[in-house]
C-alpha cells in the first residue's frame, strides 16, 4: 500500500495548493502530481507561478516561488471519490491547524469537494471565497487532474492566473524567496 505523501510547505508562503488527497501514482513516486495525465505543473507554470514547468521529481523547488503543496486527507487513493465525508471531517482539525501554523496568505483548494465538506457549504463558486480558513484567504480552483475533462488547459490556466495575480499584489515581505 502506498504511504502518505509528505507536505512541501514552509512558513508564510504566498500560496499553499491543497489537493484532496494523494493519488496512488504520486504516493508511490513520493512526488506531488506525478500522474502522467495531471496538468498541475503545466498549469501553474503557464499561470505565472513558476518561470519553467517543474517536473514532479523536482516538486520541492516550488517553495522557491512562494508556493507549497499539501492535501486535506493524507490517505492515498486511486480516485478522490474513494474518500468519505467522515474521513474529510476527521482530517479537518489537523488540516486547519497546519494552515494556521504555516500561515500562507492563500490556500488554494484544488476542486470543490474538500472545501465543500470543510466549510459545510454545498454551492461553492470557483475563485475567492469570502471566509478565511485557518487565517488564510481561500481560493477554490478547478482540479488539474486529467480526469477533470470539464476544464480545458486554457480554462485551468485562466482560473489559476487569477490567484497568481491576487498573490502577486502582496508586499514582497510576505512572499518567500
């Protein structure tokens, strides 16, 4: 069985991208977004977060650009729908404490599912949310998984670019270099 994927996080990042949980491929490889069909690295590059497209085996370099990576639920699964609502709720306190401890400016939820359960809201819009989570501003982004066929690469990049532009307006002292 694949083990949990370690967070890539440090204090006061501009953005911590938060996946639902690790995929089996990523957990087995020990690197975030390692699945061949996952568009995360391409999307954050094209949106402006990184000057080059990061390869999954170099995932830790994302810290150099003021970004971190985590998941709400640590247990890897082949598909996110293999997680239950009680599993999300059980992870909620630990996850919120993590966000409070590392104090990113934004937490970018990749998909609506985790944020919906954590916030106890059903109708979630894409983009910024009016209520902070763990002291961080919340941004809900489309999941970059290759299984998410509802979003083309261009639509993903557009959604992520909005967060990039919001994070880029921060004073330099708040963005880790």
